[in-house]
C-alpha cells in the first residue's frame, strides 16, 4: 500500500469532495495539480508535466501554475467546459503546527464566472436550473451571478423546448435532475453545455427573500439554483436579486428557430452580431445598456400601454438632439454598476473598482439635472426616479485615493485623513524615511565617503554600504558587520537599528491596518448594493431608449401605431439591416397590407427577387415596434402580436441526424401547433426538400389548416404556382408577387411587391446570372419548354439539345390556317356517329378518368397526350 506524506494526505482528503473539478492546490507561490488532474491539465493548458516522489517506485504526476497568473489558466479550463476548485492556505505558515490548513474557497464553473475575458460586457452570463413539473411542463430558472439578475419561467413542452431556451440565452451550465440529465446528455455533449446535479434546495427561511414573489411551483427550481451557487461560490449572495416571473402572454414570444432565421442577435453565416438587428440597434454607450437591449430583444412587449410608454420617451429624445449628445457624454464615464456591485458582494472588488464606482456615481447628479431641465414630461420623470447615491459617493471620495493600485495589499488605497491611526503609521513611516536620508548625509560627512549609501532589502533590512576601497580609511568601531559582498561590506549601527525597527514596524502595521480598513469599507458597501442595482436598472433603460432615438434619427424610422384588432398595415416598409448593408444603394420599399378579411398572403416570384427579405422585414418591423422602438416604414398600423414563427432558409442538422426537409417539417410543426389567432407566421418555400407533388400537397394542406383552424396573420411564399388558385377557395387568402422583367433575354429584378400571382420563376435566368456553363443553360431551356408543354415523356437527346435554340417539340399553330380548321370534333354530325380508333381511345380514357383525383400538372399532361392522339402524332 502506498504511503503518502501528510501534505498529500491533506490533498487527497480535499479532493474527495470535488471529484468533478480540477483542484488548484496552493503551495507557496504556486497552485499545484496532482494525479489525473495534472495529466489532463498539462494537456489542456500546454504546461510541463512533472512528478512528485510519493515514493521512488510510484512518483505522483504533478504540474503547476504561478498564483499571480492563475486566473488565465482557470479561464481556459472553464471555457473548455470544466470546473476548477481553488484551494487556498487558510492560516499563516509562520503560525502553522504541522501541515498548513487549506480549504477550497470557491468552485469556478462555466456558469459562475465573475470576471475575466469570458465575460462580454454587453452580454449576460447566465446559469440555469430546470426540473419537470409534469409530462409537458418544465420549471426553468436562470440568473447572472456577475450582475445578480434572476428570472424564472414555465416551459410548455419537453426537453426540446428546454434546449431552445438554453440556446436562446447562450447558457453554458444547467442544474438538472437525474432524469433530465439523461434526456439532455447527448445534446450537452455536442453543444459543450455542462450538466450539474444538485440534490438539495436552499432552506425556506434563507430563500424567502429570493422566491417569495414566485408561483409555488417555480420556487423549488429557484431554491435549487441558489443552493448550487452558494455551495460552489462559498460567499455572500447579497447582490442576487429576487427572482422575477414573467407570464408568457406579457411579452412577444419568439422561438429559437425564429430568432435565428430573423438574425436578431446572431447572424446565420458569420455567427457574430454583424448583420443582425442587434448590430443595427446598438447605439448604447454602457455595458448595462447593451445587456438591457439584448433582454428587450429576447422579450419584446405584448402590452399596448407598456409599449406606448416606451415610445413616448423615444419621441422626447428624438426631439432633443442636444440633450441626447450631452447625456451620452456623461454615460461614457459610467462603468458597469451591476458587475461592480456583484464584485462588492463577492469580496473580489479592488481599489480601482471602487474608484470606478465613485467616478460613475459622480455622473448621476449631472444626468439627473439635464433630464429635469429638459422640461419634457417623461424625461423629467426619468430624472426624478434616479437615486444619485450621494452618500455612497461621499464615502468613497473620503476613503479611496485618486489612483489606487491594482492590489489592495500594496498600500496607497485608503486616502489620508480617513483613519487617524493609519495616518500616524504613515507619518512614522514617511518621517522615518526622511530620517534615513538625513542619516545617510550625516554618515558621509563623518566618514568622508561621498558614495556611502544606506539601502534596504527584505532579507537584511536597512544597512550602510561601504565599498572595499574605503574600508582601510574608515573607523569601523561603531559599525556592526551585516553582509559581505564582492566589492563592498554592509554594516549597521545602533542608531540605525533603532530607527529600522520603528520604520519597519510602522510600514507593516500601516499595510495591515489599511487592508482591514478596506475590507470593512467593502462590507459596509454591501448594504448599499440594492440601491446601486436599482440605479443601474434606470441607467440601462435610459441608455437603450436613447439608442432607439439615435437609430430612429439616423435611419428615418417612423412611429408605429397599435390597435386591438388583427389587421396589419405597413406602408413602404424596409428591411433595416439589408438597407444598412447596401449603404448608399437604394433599397426598394414595399407595402404589406393584411386585413381582417384578407390576412393570408401567398407570395410568388423569381428566385433572388427578395421574397424572403420581404417576409423578414415584416417580422422585424413587428419586433422593433413591440420593443418600443420606431420602425423602418413610412407608416405602420399594427396589432399586438403574441408570437412570431418563421420557417425561412434551408439547413440540415447533421448532429441530430435530421435532413433539411426533416428540419423544415419539425419547425413547421412547432409553429402550427403553438400559433394562435394573434400570431404572425412566415413560411418560405415549404416542401422544396421533397418531390414536387409531395411538397405542393403539404404546402396546400398547411395553408388550408392555418386558414381554417388558426386564423393567424400569415405570409407564405412559394414556387408552386398551382397554389395561386387557392385564392378562389380560401376567402382570406390574397395573391401577391415580387415583380421581375426580361430585358434582352436576361431577368431584371424589380424587388417590388404587387398584387396577383407571378407568371414564372425565372430559374434558368438566375442560373445564368450565376454564370452556369452555357451547355447546361441551353439544355435547361429545352427541357423547360418541354415540361411547360407537358411533353416530359419525350426528352430530346443531350447531343441534339445543345445545338437547338428553339425546342422542336413545341406545337405551333400556322397563322394562315382558319380557326375552324383547328377545332377538332370527337363526334360526327351524321345520324350514326363513326369514331376512328384514336377517337374511341380518347373517349374511353376520358370516361374512366377520375377528374377530382387529378392534379393540375397531371391534367395538363394528359390533355396534351390526348390532343396528339387526335392529331395523329402518335
């Protein structure tokens, strides 16, 4: 059996409680890792793997990182989806008897990062918890440990809907039950999400302030999340705010697929924010404002009064350009109050952080005064609700120096005059150093050595240094030797020894007292955290509303009007992101008019003509409007929409083993089963992933179902021109098309939406624009003519088709033949009709034909074949 040293026994004892984490074990100036932790960490962090001799036959794998640079290594491991348990020395080694006491002081996980490069200033960093309430209902809680924001919701559905929520909020860690862990394990493995088990809940008394406002069935999941955070972070949760619960019908719900298809926050191609609605809207100047904007985009309002309240503020800012500019300049000096409050609560705040907090609070009175002086009703109300926190600013001004160092143990953090005892220590230390300088001058005069100096180091303390060239000419009777160097000797005198004790004692006591004073100040500030958080919420809201005004001014947006009905009217609407990307090129605006009588729109038109862009712009205008922003249109009158569903674009899901068509059907099923009469549905090219007849049948069936069973406002684009006949059958359906024209054999896209159906799709023309080889284009034209003529069973050979300019198989009517010569009669006019064999065959075919079971394309093909029989062309 292997016998370990007392220190390694301590390590193994600590490691037992943190099997799922890398244990960073503090040894002097390093954090060391051992055994499997060391082997894995050395590979992940690309650091040297060494060994510690447990005994000579079985060395222990070991690697380490310096404590002063450990943060970067920890962030790397956490970014890769691992947890790190930080084990610190909890007693002074000088006072230790035996092995120094050590304890884990924090477990850093992917969901609980408080600082570092992993935190984006303008994005929340949520950790979530979920548990099953019933077969079709999940309790969901999520919070940002760095800011203290905490929310809950009820997810209707299964693990699939939970996954969509995790994707929407970019959540990296989820606290789950054992059953949910099994259901989510495959998804977690492919997506890099960490699933953590927590079997206990925070007890009711301590959790009361956090969960009291929640429905009873959501309190459990919130308390489980709180318990996990408390267990891993091992410190105050005073900055965590009470959990909120937002009912589903109070905001515009947009599922993850639709957010992706509409590119609200993340672009489909690049995966970043460029080219998204967020990229266009974000004119915020504070990190808090940036996060608030994302929150509003995730959950636009579904309450007319609340929307109009935001609009009113935007209107006032829109009309006060100079006020906006002045406020923006002030807000640039406001740091991230929410995360500063979080670091205060966690005890990780430093002197510079408090200086930033002080600087931020100094801007608030000026912000408040400018809002009130504006004379605008809503701006004045915003200013009056601001808590300027003057007492907090005064406390920090009195306590913290103008330019504190990074470390709170280096001194010069607490300002002179804050504490009398500290001032005495500093005076002794500073005067002592002046005395040292005077003593140095005195000794030079006594010895006659002009380059004699009094120095200091941490090992030997203060000393008088005399070079060896002067030793023979110096009276050393009153000097006591301390250290010999190659070219000098170092001495001390009784007088210097007395002053040394006084100075060093004063410095040591000064640093210790200053640290204690800082910790006490930090604890005092914890009582102010709720006020700072409330101020942060007001500042962030102000920042976003000014951003809306700035965007409205820059891009010529219009104030939308809302009503209680279902009709949607957008006049000269524009896709704001596409318009910005086009820069100076003109964007063609389009109307979208849906009424109570005609609230389904079937859109036809060529590829590349802008059908998808048109559909997206309608959805984005609705999103912008319900966020409280103005919209890119000349005029907009809108209903309150409860949900938006989109099925736009083609993409497979290889990780889930799903084809493009399967993804299309799943997204369509989700939309149809969840939509209501107040929803907005956008379907682009449904059925293109399967055969023509399958796709057309599905598309028609879906349109009929939406029309009859749901009644939602719907935009449906298609290349199946046969579907345009549905306008005669579905009373609320209207045909529109995106127009195009031919010039010199080439298609010209007009990007204008007009009433009626398109005449064709111009697919071959688009292929020509893509510079497809001419042989393919010529062959395609021949085949297209055949298909359109219904002659698909007699294909022209490839070699012959390449040479053809006009398809020979197309039947043409001679211009000089009389019209009556072309009228074929199936029956003779004589008393005894005589039919040719061909005519009889045609008659038999028509008699047996199931007309109602024949599609338009089949009917066209059959009619052509029958005509050829009668003409004798068989």
